C-alpha cells in the first residue's frame, strides 16, 4: 500500500502488494501515520512537485534512531501531568494540522514559542496522504513524500531526549542502542546539564524547585522508549524499559543537598566503573582469543597474531557481564550489600571487577585444558584487576 522508492519498506506493511492491497483499519492507520512522521527514514520517496520544483528525497524523521525518557508516576494522571512540558510565557500556538492554511513546503516552519513549538511539531520531515474507503472506516492507499526542503529549522531541543555536544560543537540527541540498558544513562539523566550533556528538559519539571509534592517525587520512576535504527532502511529493534524510583535524586540548579549530591556521585562512580570494566573485559576476551588461536612465531619468540576475528568470547562474555552488572548497580544505588561492595562506601569498590572476572572465567574456562591457552587466558585475566581496592582501603562516605 503506497508508493515507495529505493530500499524503503512498503508503508503499512502486511503480506500483500500493490496489485492486491488490503485495506487497513483507520484506527491502526493513525499509528502508522505517527510512526512515519516521527521515525520515517531518509532517502528516496514518492516524487512531489511544488511550484514547478520536483523532488523525490526526504530527510529522516526527528525521532529516528533516538531514545526518549518520560517520568512515570503512581497513576496515569500523575504521568500525564508530569509529561506535559511547561509552555513558558510564549504566545499560544497551533500544531500544523490545526493551521487554517497548509504550510509552504518550500519555506520554513513559523517560529513558535508555545507548546506546539516546544513539542517540535513542525520538525516532521515527511508528508503523508491517506486515502480513505467510501465510508471512512479503512485506509485503502497511502503516499509518503517530503514535507520541507529547507533544513535550517529552529533548534529547539526535544524535551524528552538526552543531548550531547560533539567535538565540532554541534548538539545531537544521544542515539538509541538496543544493547545499552537504561541504567547506563542514569547519571546523565540526574545531573543538571554537565560536561556538554543535557538531560531531557521535561525532567526539570520534576524537581523540588518545580513544586512537585515530595510524596510524588519519592515514587517517580523513569520510562524509556527507543528505536535502534540507522538513517535509512535498517530498523534494528524497538525497546522500552522502566527504572525503579530514581527521580527523587534529580539535581536542579538551585538545590544544594549534600545527601542528594552524595547519592548522585555514588551513582556516577558506579556507572563509570561498570563502563570501564566492560571495556576491559571486551578487550581481554578479544585479545585472549586472538592470541590463543594464533601460532607462535619461531623466529622472534613472540606471538604472531593471525586474522582470527574477535571470536565467540567477546559476545558471550559481554552479554553475561551486562546482565549481571545491572542488579549489582541497583544494589549500589540503593546502598544495599553486594559482592565487592559494602553499604556506606563512597564508590562501587570491587563489585564490577568481580562481575567481569566471573563473566571472563565462565566463557574462557572450557578452553583452558590446554596449557598454552590457560597461560594466555590468565595473563589477560590480570587486566581485570585494574583499580582493585584492597579491603583495608575502603572508606565510608
């Protein structure tokens, strides 16, 4: 159903083709419409001619390949209220579908300071035309084409996305990664715009400064919705995740809460330690596999590594590591006992070292019957003891 070009999927999907289209229920077609506007791909599209100018390509939708974060209250009412961005003092505005006239596709969206502008409703890059059945109960055809030719659209930040500053100075939303758990972004979500990273501005309305009742703050969780995609045709995975009650620790620009700062610092240290041990484990698995499967050089007496690939240890080791690291992380966040961590410590101690060692031993152990492999495995295993904290050096916060 609907024209398409290049490598794009046929819009509305289904096991049919243009010669035998199957009508789609109108209610379901609305969801496809919204998905196309937000997550639609770039590249070739249905040609569109405006005032003699014919174009047949389109930019990616504003949400394509992103992950959004939303406060989650105790009830649906709390969640709905907390997810409405504050419109500020700007004049009331209209969404593009509420405008009395259609937009000029060769122009720029009107600057808007109201709620429609904050929600970036003029940033959709696709134009979608649905053709209804005679009674309006179904959609029988659809066309997807470009909505705007100009790319210099006003730079408002989406209130539900994390933004990070690139080396060249541009600010871009953090991309969605299906393999990356939401807790690995927790400190970036709690901090107030530090190190060139900007948390979703919707969270600025969930702090004591915003006069949210304390009993609501104490129970606020965070829900993430992400779509791991490339810019064009690849749709890898849609995912969603929910945290425990963590928004009670949100920092704001005017709050100086030593207890809150201590907790957020512990969260940051735990996240950084988990990431560091993850990188060391990945390198140890990769290098140990390569060295174990490369012949020894008889001329130099050193190991001559051949192109053996990364081997099976990396994928298996990392999947085990991140699965086991998450519950350890939450124990540290809530100051609960964990192997390698004692409640009251300022940092995560050796907790993630032990998780990495366990994952490494689990994937390499079956291969260590050969002395040569065992020697290589043990040498790379030692790198996972980096920054090991002796028991006598543990300090309470």
